[in-house]
C-alpha cells in the first residue's frame, strides 16, 4: 500500500521509426497517474544502473499504474514521467514488482535536454 500519493504525468509513446536524419520519431499521449513522491537513489542503487545512467539524475517511485520500459523488439520508447508540471521529464529504466502489495518500484533517469 502506498501511503502518500502524488500526481505524476506519464508520456507514452507509440511505435516509432528512424527518419532520414537518423532521429527517432514517435507520437505520444499524456495522462496522469498516481504514485509515491519520487526519491533519489542511494549510492548502492546508483551502482546497479547501466553505466550510461549512473551520472544522471535518477529517482525511484512506487505506483500501481501501468508504466513501461523501452522495447527494441517492438520499436517502443520507454514512458517518460514528470511530477513538476511537465518541466523536467524522466525516462523509465526499470519496473519491478515490489513487496506483498500490488504495486511496482519504478526507477527513472532524467531525460537529457537536446542541445
């Protein structure tokens, strides 16, 4: 059971494709889900992330909502989530069942700004 819930914006991507410029393109839809207040990862948890994600701003939260990671096989980008009115988005890295209750532990990493 999640005791304190906050509203999290989830951006979900449809299957996409790579354009002639090499960039990935996919349409997205946005909805709100409920989850715990995201928290920073411990040093030990950071070490468990893939190498390219260890230096990023990573967080963890708990939710009963459907969230998904990327799938190269299906050509689907991971969900992106935000809890600060959509000004900063985080990409879903891991979704793991947690405890005896029907909720998941979701690990996310801040999306780097295009520059």
